[in-house]
């Protein structure tokens, strides 16, 4: 028998959940229906063969529904999550799980009393560029990263709809930043000991539309997250500095390369002064090509840029189905989600107070 799931908030992202489940899990999961405050969204759901519940309460009361996906604007995640859990449903919240750590703690307290699972759709843990960045170190191609720059940039210069409003939890820290911070904490389990951020309102009167945050880890790693909606010349999606080389992943198409020392002795070449238009230099001289190796980026087996979107839905909902069958726990845990939100709180605090914040998270 297929598991039964309902969706609250049937906009853009809910449509992605719906389509992906129909495409990949039609035998194992059935979407019973949706609830949305807008009649147009309800009409669209009916057109696509789904029931439009008249209220969220009608979902809570539907005994068939085991799982609810919450895909509303961000400020509604907390009240719906708590109500769904109290009604005995398992819950997936879209990201950002809540607007701050305190809201999430309130959800976790309820989840603990129900025996149902609560998890977050942090889908960008399965992005190909991120999987490649992790694999560079997992395979030992490079070692000891000391600066990682993780950027998502564009020049759209518009925060669409509710994303522009503070009350709804708009802004880029909670929209894209949350993905990149979740990736960072998934990538490195070590403690973060300082958060420093600069939030900009280049064109929004209410929320951050561009920001840069740097995170100092206890092992010395400096991890920089940058989201730009006003960048007319793009920087690479990833630029990674490790002791023995450098990696670049240009964008979601995963073009890029790794350049590393050919061998440890190749460190010793630097005798010559190079004359540049800015004057003579040894330190900044380009390295002779024979002292380096240029390598292709390591793609995980079975992954390519054409199947990446499906791969993430497959990985995510396979785990959710296993959770519903009592065979697994959610991959995205509440502890992880809480760590992300505590760091996000510090990003906002640092931006507001205009200095770095020491922490132990
Ligand atoms: N994981 C991802 O990659 C990803 C991508 C996009 C959006 N999201 C998240 O998904 C959520 C929805 O974003 P979206 O882009 O689909 O927005 P959207 O505006 O397209 O859809 C939101 C829907 O919620 C409905 N809604 C608003 N208030 C409601 C309420 N109180 N009760 C019920 N329905 C309500 C709206 O009518 C709309 O149909 C957000 O939390 C967003 O951050 C996640």
C-alpha cells in the first residue's frame, strides 16, 4: 500500500515535490491533496488531479494522511509544523525550517512528545557541485582545506513576492544562505568558533538582498559564504584553497579543475624573480607548469549534470519512505537543523552589530 501524504502551501516548490513523487515514487507514495490559502492554487491542484482540502484542519483530521509537507512562505512553517505533529502526522518542512533557532526548539519539543518524525528539505546536500567538492577531499585528491569560498550569484535584482518581506522571513540569508550553511556544516563536523557577516540591502527596503559571511572553524578553516543578487560578473560557485592545491567549480554545470603540486619537491622551484607590470616578484610569480598537475573534477559514480535533479529527489524520498516504514531515521536531523539555525541567528546578529561573534557551535 502506498504511503499517503498531503501538502500545505501549493506554490512553486510544492509543485516540484508533487511532480517528483509522481515521476519517481508513484507506486510508493500517493499525494492525497493540498491546502492553500489562494483559490488559484487550489484550482491548479484540482486540475492536476489532487483534492483541495478546505482547510489545514481538514488535513489534520484526515486519518489516511501519514506525512505532511509544509511549503508555505517561511513564517508559517512553525505553526503548521506544530499543528501537524500534534495531529499525529510526520512532517517535512521546506527550508528554512523556521525564522530562528528558538522557533525550531519549540517544534522539536512537540516532536519529541509525538513519536512522529520532523525533518527539513535540505535538498542541496545532493547538488552535484557540492558532492564534487566533498569528493575532492574524501578521495584524498587534495588535503587540508584552509579557505573555502562557496558562492551563489546572479543579477536578477528582485526578491519575488513574499521573499521581499521581513514578516514572511524573506531575504537571502534565509533563502539561499541557509542551503550553503547547511552544506558547510554537513561538509565539516568541526566546531565553528566565530561568525562574521556583512548584510546588504542594495535594492530592498526590508531584507538582506546580498550578503557575505565568514565562518572560522576550530581547526583553522575559514569558510566563506556569499549570496549575491546584484553581481553582474560572476565569481566561481566554489574556490577551494588546500595546502597542496586549488580547486575551482565554476557553476552548477560543474565545469572546473583541480591544480595541485606535482610532488612535494616541486615546492622548491621558486628561485627566479619574475618581472611583471607591477614590478618584480617571487611570491606571486606564476608557477612553472611542470611543477603542477591539472586534474578533472571527480564526479560521483552515476551522477551527471542532467540527472542531478532527479538524483536528489530519489535520495531524499527514499530515506523518507524508509522512515515511514520504520527502517531509518531522517537524514536531515533536528540536531543538524538546530545547529544551522543557531549559526543563522549569529549571521543576523553579526550583520546587525557589525562585528564578529565568537561561538562554540
Ligand atoms: N528546497 C528548495 O530548494 C526550495 C526552493 C524553493 C522554495 N523553497 C521553500 O519552499 C517554501 C515555498 O516557497 P515557494 O517558492 O514555493 O513559494 P510560493 O510563493 O511559490 O508558494 C507558496 C504557497 O503557499 C501559499 N500560502 C501562503 N500562505 C499560506 C498559508 N498561511 N497557508 C497555506 N498556504 C499558504 C501561497 O498561496 C503559495 O501558493 C518556502 O519556505 C521556500 O523557502 C525551497
